[in-house]
C-alpha cells in the first residue's frame, strides 16, 4: 500500500519532501486500505470479500513504532504517522486533501 501511495503522490503532482512527503504517503496508504475494504451494505454481511480488522491496522502502527524512532525528523513521530494513516482510513481523500495533500 505504501508503494501505491508513493505512486499516487507522483500522479497527483505532489512535490513535498521529508516529513511532509512521508505523512502524505501515510494518509494515502490509509486511503488505499479504505478503498480495498468497502463498508458492508446493511443486511448483506457476506457481500464483501475483503475486510480489514482493527488488528490489521495495528500491525502497520507497530511498524511505525518499531522503525520510526531513528527517522522522526524525516518521517514524523509514530503519533503523527498514526494520525495520518487514521485520517486516510476514516475520512478518505477529503481528509488527506484537507490535512496532508494540498491539491489546489
């Protein structure tokens, strides 16, 4: 998903660097996760083949914590990265645009 996010940054013409670029990619990674696991329509619990559990997102966040300390200046803190990922998952593209990706 992170590689998809980096490709999306290129496609969208986003030219941020360092921490700003990393947080954009984290938000877009959350957007990707949201897009592959759409909400289950009411009354149709078996209609979606792919789901994401909270544990799946926890694994991504564990990576932020385990590998992020040495790179905080370049990537953001584990808290900042988790917030960016959450924004993408919960709010989708509007949240990423508002908080991380100025597309205007």
